[in-house]
C-alpha cells in the first residue's frame, strides 16, 4: 500500500478512593471514549514524562519504578527487579487462560533533535562504554509503556467483561536484544506461570498514526551477532611463503559466506549474512597472525537460522583447513549474547485477532503489510522455547499531516533510531490501548 493510500486512512481492595472513582469513570464510558478520556486525564501526561526521562538498557530504574507504581494503582500484583529492572504485573480474574502482554522500557544513546517542546535533554552513563551520553526514546518505547498502563487501567475497570489471568510485562533492554532473555533466565514462567498466549506491539514510524498492522509469518527477523577470529602465522610482507596470511584467508571466508544465501537457501527464502567489520595487521610490510571479522546474520524462521549458523562455522573452519592451518589454529566462530530467534506469529491467532480488530475498528483500520526489512526483536525469547502462541503487531505512529507532506515531496518521515524520530502520541497510545484491550477481551471471554 502506497504512502498516499495510507495517508487517506483516516481487584484488589487496595485501591485508593481516587483510584476507585477514576476506574468507575473509565467503565461508565464505551471503550473508545473511555480510552480517549483517560489519555486526556492521565496517559498524555505519562507519555510526556516517559519521553522526557528516557533511560538506557538495564538501567531503567526510574522508568521501572514509575511503571510499577502505575500498575499497582490499577490493582495488579507487581513484582519488580525480574531479570534486572523487569516488571511483572498480575491480575487474576477467575477461570480462564493466562495471557501475557509485553511493553519494553529502554531508550537509546541518541541526542534528540525532534524539535518537540517536550524533547529529552537527559544524559546517562552508558553501562557498555562507561561514557556520558545523551538519551532519547528514538524507537517509541515510551508509547509502549504508556499504552501498557492504559491497558491495565481499562482491564481492571472492566473485570466483569473478561475472565482469566492477565500478565503485563515491563521489559528491559530490548534495544540490546538481552532483556527478554534476562527475564527468562530469572525463571519467569516458573515464578509467575507460563502464558497460554503472548502479545506485544511496536509503534511504527512507517505507518500513519493509529493504523493497526498485523501479519502472518515473521514480522521481525532473527538476528545473530558473530565474531570470527582468523588465526595465521606472522611473517615479513616480502616473504609470504614463510607465514599463513589471515587477511587472505579472511577474505576468502567473506566471499564464501555469500554463497550461503545465494546457493544454500531456496530463492524465495530470505536471509542475510553481512560482514560489517574486518580488522587485521598494523603496517604495510608485516603479515599479521590474526584477523577479526564481525558479522550480522538475519533470518525469518528457525530452519533458515540453523542453515546459516552451521554454514558459517563450516565455511570458516574448512577454509582454514584448506589453507593448511593445524586443527588448533582453525578459525574460531564466537556467538554474541546480542542474538535473538525470529519473531514468528501464530497464523490461526493472527486471523482470530485480525477479525476481532476489524469488527471493532473497521476494515480500513487493520492491514497486513510487510516492512520489507530484516529488523530484529527479542520478544521470541518469551515465545520460542517453550513454544507459546503469540502475535506481534504494529500501531502506526506518524501523523497524517506528516505523511501527506512526505508524499507531496516534503521532508521524509524520520526512521526509528533517528535523532529526528517523533510520534503523534495521542492516536498512537490510544489505538495501542484499544487494540490490546480488544485482543485481550477476545482471548479471555467470560463465557468460556
């Protein structure tokens, strides 16, 4: 669907008295009106607070504290510090399935240049580099956690309309592809129960604000970061026969790796093997004894992932043998912690939720579009082992006015991770809440 087409789409008894009155007010309105009123009265201010106060991966201390407080005020039983700064909030409401909804909390080391009057001027010490850096919500996670709070408020106000157990997760460190795994390593399912269904959404700069996008298959690729250490035998550059050149061997590996996608994957099966860094040597006339390659590998299913990862190891080691290296000097393939399986939506569940969204929002507000890219997410750590039926969807975030300007030759829409990134918050947050509540009500009906 073209930009011009898109632009035309138009609990517990611990509640305080104030919380009870606020939740009664939410329940007394129809869902759409209730969510919009909640945005005007509460969620809008929360979004601005989160946007102005971003925090980096695994040091989202204030964000997590604020999120936990908001979820508790909606009657959820909240556990903090799961997998570091992670939040798990549980609301039990009779018999029925356990359904999980995730919102990620972390921001990026980017200096904001959006021009917004509530732009971030925050800085933090990056735990990876140890340096002071500017911090910005340049990927929309402020939308996710604000919508998570809105969802909590709606679901706790409407407990006569659903049955089961709702689990809301505030996840750290999605940007480093480590937070979901950290929570799983902290015995998430053993401590809180394994969900029957799992949901998440991402706000999308590539869609007009409020549009719901859901697709079968893989909305996000799997990502693996690999290092290959190529060992050699150092020598004088004028006497190459006296050594084993790791630059030559590394170059052969780089070229051979391209055959994995072109000759080992079916032509219609997507996959990416990119060597992003190649370092070796110190000066003109010395053959080094070591080269270091850094790779990113992308895929959309577990079978392709296995083919690519095994192929990289096979190619690297056997080219080392072909170069005459002994077994103890063969190239080493090292897997980084910053890896994630592909996000694969459960097709029957996609069709079920898409029908529910279309019935409530209208057919023109729910689409199934591919991003065309191979961006990655760590949400699959929640849903792959063990396998949990899941749906990861998108909510449009860019104002129609900006879309219309871009389609008429005006400024391009800033991408995620750009210092110019900005979201039209009200339609993005409210539609995020609306779509999530519709999905949860469909999965946890009272007549099951």
